[in-house]
C-alpha cells in the first residue's frame, strides 16, 4: 500500500518530489515574493543563516505553517545558488540533512522506510554493495566507517540497523549537493543581491569571530608535526595531508597559502597538490573538516601531546583555546606586532 504524505510530512522533508510539486502549484511567483519581502523570503534567508552558523536547533520549525516551510526551503536553494560558493552550498545541504534526520528519529516506520527508499537505501537490508558503500561513506571520517574495519563479503558490506540513520542522513546530504547550484536567472540574483551580500558578510564575520588572523603559534602539536615533516622533506601519508589541509582551510587559509606549505615536499607537484587542496577545500561540493582527536590517534598522527591536549577532543578546539590563551598573554602581545607575518584571514 503506497505511503500517504500530508503537508506536514512534506514540510519535514521538502526535498521530496511531492513537495516540489506543491511548490509548483502554490501560485506564488519569485518576483512577487521578493518584491514584498515576504515571510517566506525571510524564512529562506534564515535557513541559510542557520546553515552557515551550524545552528541545528529545529524546535522552532512551524509544521502548522507547512506550505511556508516548504516554500522557504525552495527559496533558500535559490539564495544559495545566487551566492554560488561551494562551501556555503555544502553547509546548506548539511543543515537540511540534519533537519531531515531530526524528524526521522521520531518518524513512523512506513514513512521512514519511504524516505530511505527515495534516497536509495533499504533499512530492512543488512548489507550494501561495496561500490555503493564507498561512495556513500567518503565523507564519514569516523574510523568505524573505514572499509578495512567493516565486515565485507561477496561484494557487500554488512550494515547494522543502528547505522542506517547516519547513512540516510549522509545520503540526503550528497543528494542535495548534487542538485545545487540551481540555474537561477541573473535578474533574480540581482533582485536578491542585498540579501545575499548580507548573508555572505555574515559568513565572513563568523569566520573572523571563530578564528581571526591565522596564527601558526596556536596550531596543535599534531598539525605542527605534519608541517615539520613536510619541511624536512619527509613523505607523509594521505591521512596526514588530508588532516592538515582540512585544518588549514577551516581556519581561513586560502588554497594558494595551503599549497605553499607543501612546496618543500619531495614529491611536490603543483597541479596535483592544487587539485587535492581545492577538492578538500570544497570545490567538489563537500566542505571537509579535519578529523577529531580520536581519529587522529587512529591514524597514528596524534603526537607531542601537551597540557592543552588533555581536555581537547578536536584540533580546531585546541586552536581556539591556544589562540585565546596566547592573545591574553602580555608577553605574546608585546612580541606580536614586530614578529608576526601570519597571513590574514581569507575574506
């Protein structure tokens, strides 16, 4: 028996084709919504803003205003397409996948299975073809998802039922990224320019608040060790390259600055390195973040631990804490104006 979805269901999962059909039949025009600066426009911008800030609190979702929720999703996709920045597109897709996952936790089994089937998964199965698994888990960096740690046989990877929620969420994210950016007319983006400029400025401000000027003195020991290895001409494994590149990207270094770190590597190839750096930095549609401390330990990259490491679970948390402490140090502040040649935050 087919699953029946009402408007509240479509508000929870606005990426479904049934929701897209409702948008087409809504009778609203983009021009009229922009001109009136409607609630839908504001709600769409709010979705993008929450995505930028990694604000995954969904308690304020108005399912009693289902049509507006669905239309705001459509409008958020228009806004992010006008911004046309892969990092921001990645954030919106992650926000929407987290949002869908939030509602799926309490969903009735038949509707949950329907959502899973739409994205190409079947929770009733306890295995996934290896080729599908590899494509699905590329961005999942927890060591439990590594193929070497899985039960593989006859071309399939065994999956526990408890793992399907995370796989569904990841599949929704990648599916949405494949759909963006939309082909939005230039005239629409011009009409939205003041709003997209405001969102872009908010993104840059958030980066500055989080990390400010890049400060290598505040790098965690693991990242310093990788840089030292590169500088000394030591070949480093892919996991080290990925971890360092993702770390440097997130704290605000641009691709050229990151590539410069690798110029002393014995196997340095500018085109290959630039491609790898830009891919990790989000050009391929996914904005990667550096692995957590437990994962760094699994990779054998957690070295030279210091007092800050004791209560830290992520290299980015170390960087923030160390930078804050150094900023508040009188001796450091006296030396900084004369000795600092750190590159400015990418803006």
